[in-house]
C-alpha cells in the first residue's frame, strides 16, 4: 500500500478513535481560583475581546486548532470548521500536511479552508519537525498560509506501530525553519505539554510562538492504542504536562514569546483562566470537532458562539474591560497545581 494511502486511512482512524476515546486527563484549570467581582462598573457592551495575532487584529482570542486534512472525509470537516472560523473572524489551522507533500489529490482538503475563509482569514499550515524549509514553504503555498505550525509528537509516534523512532536533530531543524521562513513559525505539541526547558530551547533557536497543547485534551497514546485494538499502553495514558501547569511555567521564558493555550480547552472558564495565566491565544480542537461530528454544524457553531458570550460575561464578572485588563486579574492556586508549580 502506498504511504499516502496509509496516511489517509490513519487520519480517518484518528478521528474515529478520538470520538470513541474515554480516558480523561486533568488540565488542572480547576485548581485556578479567580475571585468574583460584583461591582465591576462595566456594561456587557463595554467588553472588547479583540487581540493582535500574527500582526493582525482579530475579534476574539480563540482559534480552531489543527485537526485533519488529506481525504474527502477530512475535506468536509475542514469545510464546516472554516465556515465557523470565518463567521467569527478567528484563525484556523489545518491538520498535518505531510500527505500533501506526496499526493496532490489531497490538496483540495486543505485548500478548502482558504477558499472559504478568503484573503482576510488567518490560516495556518501544519507539518512535523522533520520537514525541510522547502517542504514547509510548499505546504504553506498550498493554502496561502499566514504562518505554520510545526508539531512535536514523539509520544504519539512511539505509540504508533508505523511511527517515527528517530528524533535527533529536530531542534536545529526547527531553527533552520525559523530562519528560512518569512512568516511566523509556531511550534505546537499535540497533547502532552511543553516544559519550560523545551520552551527555552525553542526560544533560543528563534521561535517566538509556542502552542503548549498540554495534557487534558486529545490523548494520542490512547488513540494509537485503540487503532490496534489493544490496551498495551493504558498504563501510560496519564503521561504529559497538564495544560495549566505548562502555561504557567512557560510564560516567562522570554519577553517576546507568545503562548497559545490548548489541550483540553472545553469551557469559557478554561479560556478565561488561560488568558489570566498568561496565554496570548487559546486553541480549541477536540470539543468543536466532537460537536460537529456528533451533533452537526449548527451545534458546533452554537458551541463556539456560547463560549464567546460566556467569555464576555466572565470578563464583566472579573471587572475586565479588555484582554489586557483580564491578564492583570489576580488568581490563586490550590491542590495539585499549587504543589507542582516550581
């Protein structure tokens, strides 16, 4: 079987097994206490949720994170997600474009995002840390990307029978990509978190945008395990750095570093707490995909609209007129998160 065919089958299996996954890790956002302000002296209409992202102003600090692409099945998912992203004027990242490097037939499943979001939408490419500068540029050209996510997924690869086993040289290669690509490069985990040491090493080779993608959301060890019908890896489903912990510990690596909080973002409180803890943007993936696949496009649209309304509501209840003021809201830590923060 051709490598591209294997990748097509795998992408569909990933979605199917994500929807069937049951193991739940903890983001530790519940261990972040934010105080209620009943005299905020604000009207709902005063709230400004706009932020700058990749040199552009967008209406909300939310993005639809990388999920899929490469098949007709994926194309329809990307079509519906990009409609939602366009409606709310938020960025969207496509799934890994590795398949697109070898199979031109797969391009339309990625191109649909740019077609629907138009020139004004922010669209991100996605490749792995082994990709060459030439491959990254090619992937970006396919969708006229405004930036690229370089994903780090060693835990997933090692749980995958056909996955990579070689991870040497990725850091220096990422440095080459950062030097060779004119548009922003975002390094992204796939659900196991970024440690402060990794963030510092990435910053030192020129990376200024990191998506921490912590533990608490999509669990690719479980997904790969389920693909083979076994539970050989069930004892390490809990592996990873919780999203809240990763965010706190990476936020002061460098003053020019921009952090995207993702990994188990499900509620408006998760978004609010991410921004209070230092995130510049919040990525949502699994939950909106689940809404789309299980309940349809309208439910996914409603889900995102509700998140946005509740975020504004919570900003009033913390006395925060805008995202800058929200980042100054005091908080306290409790439980496991307090114990783990260095």
